[in-house]
C-alpha cells in the first residue's frame, strides 16, 4: 500500500477524533502566532510547539487505516 492509497483508505473512528483534535490545536496555535498584539515570548514559543504537535498528530492520524478484516466484519 503506497502513501496515496493509505491516505484515501478508511480511517478508524479514534483516529478521526484524534485528527480533529490535532487540527484544532494547529488552528489555535496559528491564531496565537498571528495575534496582532504583543504576547510574551513564552506564549509564542509554546504556540510554536503546539503547532508542530498538532500538525504531526493530524498527519499520523490521517495515515491510520482500518484493517481489511475489520472492514468486512464491522464496516467503516
């Protein structure tokens, strides 16, 4: 299974939830990084780390797939 097929395959429910959490983290940290007001350096640093973590969680969650045996038994 190549990367394109893996990205298009059905994703388990847990990883769909995890993907949504990752997207929310990335969006919230992006809002902090783009804030028009001056924020403390610690907040900016933390927002950068959260952006990376949210992006990684989203990417890993997207590549998780349902096993074919589970797909036949339960459905997606």
